[in-house]
C-alpha cells in the first residue's frame, strides 16, 4: 500500500493552473470539482486509481502510518512530524490571501469535513444569534487551519470561539485527557493540558502555558498529550 | 444596596451561546470555565467587561429547576438577549468551587439586573 500511496503523492505535482481551477470551483460552492479533477487525473494515470478517492488529510495519515513499517533501514521515524506534501504547501499558500468562508472551503478541501461544518455553524450562530459577541477572527482561524494541515495525523478537535474571537481547539478523550489550544492572530497560542498522573492525589496533572502555533505541537508531545490526539 | 453573598447551597446560571459550546467525549455538551470570567472586550470595542452577569436560580422560590430556568429565559428575552435552543444555561455547581480553579474566585464581580434584583460577590 505504501508504494501505491507514495506514487499518488508524487503524482500530485500537478501544475497550479489545474489546481487553481478546482480550488476556485470549490470556493464557489461547487464542491465536487475537486473530486472530478482527481478522477480525470486518475484516468490519465491508472496507477493512481486505488487511492484517488482518498482525501488529502486521510492520505497524509496513511503515509505517516505506513512509513515506520516500510522503511528498509528499520529506523524508527517520527510518525507525527509534518511531511512536505505539495498539497500542504499549496493550501497554506492560499491561506494568506483569503476570507473566512474561503478558509472553511480550504478546510473541507483538505479533508477536515467536521471542522468545516463546525466553522460554518459558528459563522451562522454568530450572524443570527450572537451579534453582540466578538466575531470570529480570520487570522486566528488561519493559524488554526495552518496547524491542522501541518499536523494531519491529529483527529479533528472540537471548536469553540473565545471571548476574544479566537479559535479554541479542544481534544478531549476523557476527564483526565484534555488538550486545548487557543490560537491568537499573532501566531501565539495559549494551551492547557490535562494528562493522567497516578502519583497525584486526583490522578491528573495540569499544565497551562503560552507558546506559538509552530511550537505547541512539540509541547503537547512532551506532555504526552499526543497519545490521544492522534487518529 | 450592600452586596450579600449567596448561601453555598444556592445556584447561579449563565446563558452561553452555541459558538461557545462543544460536544464532550461523553456526548454531553460542555463549556469551558472561561465563560465565567469577565470578557476581555465586551461589548466589542468597549474594553474589559466590568462584571460577569449571572442569574440567581433560588430567586424564584417553590418551583422546579426547569421552571426556574424558564423564568430566567423569559427575563433574558426581556433584556433583549437572543436565547437559542442551540445555546444553553450553565448552572454552577460545587465542582466550580474546587481550589484548583482560583481564577474563578478572583474573576467574579457582581451581577446587577433590574428584573432579578440581586447583587452578590460569588464565592
């Protein structure tokens, strides 16, 4: 499976004219354009048929899961580190110049269906039911999506909007296993971790601190929180 | 009016909008404790919120919890607040008073409402 998926990734080096075409179709609400583009490409390259239906985020997970088993050197590799996928760079580049609804389209395009649905809900709630609340910050949302795309192995978190309009992503597995990150527009983050520690009287170790969107994953990893944040 | 502390066995409730509620691992809807801290900028552009606005359930005597919340629901609507079924009321219970949440103690101010005339420092 690994070889097939690898070919699929290499074959995603399509030119940006095509990519831009289906992205614009996606942004304008024609959500099937991306799948059609993939299907058309698959017809040209039969070796990709097996994985053409796999959405990018899922595909990233498959690659990460496959690498440790398939490496001939037998080296233990970090399954959580972001991989240099062409689609990731492409999507991240687009994040620089788009608006909230387009960010949601990007999230859907990248395979984060639940996240995109929730963000759509939040926009709707804020417009209709919470007009006096701080609106969702576009910059914070971009920071969040950038984090999610770079760390595709994570399951999609629950999302709330803070009083500052920032996105707060919550990974909650049990009462003792919680990790949340509040993404600030500047790229700073605030995070809180609950991790099990049986030596404590209540069995929970709590850590809260400030970091950056690019470093917070390492903080989570060092605290052992990624054990339940990963799919 | 001199603020009076509420008895420990009494409860307060706060309406939380749908964008602040998330589904928890056990299927329940949850909000984080920051909903009980003064907001950093509220109303937007007006600077830090002066106090946390909450409602006192036991102000309505002799009725069930559901009916108390219905009364508060009606009071919120009279204040011009849009209350949605997708949002919800958070009722503060003992767990909020645990010592590892000291920010809650420091964060509480007073709540003043004309139709539910209670001012109190919480905790």
